[in-house]
C-alpha cells in the first residue's frame, strides 16, 4: 500500500467510524483546547465524549488519562511520539496519568515466553517513558501482572462480558488460547481503574484501530453504572517503510538506542514523495503529502502553521531536496532528541517509580 493509499484509507476509516460509532471531528471542540498545536498539526483527529471531559475541566474538576504499553521489546520513535502526546495532555490539563505496562497481554499473545521477559522490558520501557518529562506526582506507571487489583477487577468485569461478544469484537478464533478472551477484561480493568478507585472520569488517547477496546469498555462501564471513558483519536507517525513502526520489524522503526551512522542510514531509507533524480525534483517538485519524512517534520519538529506551509510550498516547487535538506533536518533533530532521552533515562531509578 502506498502512502497515498494509506492516507485515503485512514480518511475512509475515520468517516466510517464517525457514521457507525459516534466518533466526532476534533474541530467541533478545537476552540476549547487550551493549547491547539496537537489539532493544528493533525495529530489529534477526532474524539468521543471529550467535550464532556472539557466540561469537567472548565468547572475546575480533575480527570484521568490512561495510556499503556505492551512491553515485549525496545522503545521506538512511534512509542515516544504517543507518550509525548500523553505527557503534553497531562501538562495542559494537570491530569492524573495512568500508564499500565501490559506484560500479561504480551504473554497471552505469545510475544514473550514468560512474565520475567515482560518485566525486563517493562522496566526498560518505563525509564524512557518517564524520561519524556512526566510529572511523577501525578503519574502512575505499573506492571500489570504485579497488581492484585488488576485480577480482582478483571474478574468482576469478566461477568459483564460474553464469549461471543469478545470473539466478535477481537476476531478471536476457536483455536486461540483462552487467555486472549480474558485479556479483554484485563484491558478494561486498566481503563476503568481511575474511575473505580478515584472517581475520576477517564480519557484514552488511541489510534482508530484500537477503538474496539473502547467500545467494549463503554458497554461494561454502562453495566457497572460508572461514567463511560472518553477517547481522543491520534494519528501516529509513519514508519521508515509504509508500515507502522513495530519492534518486531526493526526495518520499520527508529529505536531510542539508534545513533550516528545507524540512525542516518535508517532515515535515508525512509519513504519520501520525491522524484527519481535531483534534476527531476528541481524541475517538477516533490509531493509532501506522500512523504513520510515530511510527516515527521510536520508532526515532531516544525512549530507553527506558517513554517509548515512555507516548507511544503518550497518542497512542491522543487526548491529543497529530500536527502540533502529534509532528511538532514530530521537526522540532526532526532540525533539530539534521542541522545537527550537516553541521558535522562540513565538518571531514573525505575524501581522507585514503578508502582
């Protein structure tokens, strides 16, 4: 699938979900956001019930953010990008933030051999997440299998789910292990815990492809008689290839450990919207809408619509080149950014932070 096809598919998916699942355009509530860069850059694209969260915020009431990670390998740029959005939301709204590290998920989905592997990667991932600048006073980061309350709440929630509902929602086959079915209850427990334990309304920043868990959670919340969680739908940065970044596919990802020649090599392999030769690009220009590098520039580096628009226009007129210009901007930014994250992570005593 080309990047253009991927963008068209994402647009079609969003339109369908707006029709079928009551997701709303983020533009409807954009003016109520205290900081609008997440919307202006096209990072937050839609919501469900976030207007109700804003109602609470505007009354001076607090709410919670829940966003987790399944620890089965090293942190890559896609993970850092998502958690930086979560950190920014925490900063904007002074929201209690809950970060489950779902080693149990990776076990039942056969991504790790045993929970000790999950715990190793949970500690590794957690230090880089916290290095982004989360406020430790209002951040709750924990390993799921280590929390007794997860099992208790998952048991309670499992009574509100049927096998057929979970199978249909997740596309589970009869040959799958039963842990996958039960994990739906665990995931819902993660999302509802701030509401059940602290009476806080929850918002979950997710990709559109994860909305099935939100729909299951909202059904269970209704049955339990507690407020339904809201969601913010986030557009993730593309991978090096036309696939999303994945720890299991190193060729798609830039990892937090990448530096120097290795980092430069990966960036120069990234898909762009450029022409076949320098001469053709100078003459015909490039297409930033088909360019992964441009998306990184827009979503991570450039600040302000003017700078983004100016760069886009220069790209389309052939005044800048993918390699000598855009890719080098990305390289210089990421080399410094990832180095800073690594240095901050080394200073974190993660054993004291994990709950």
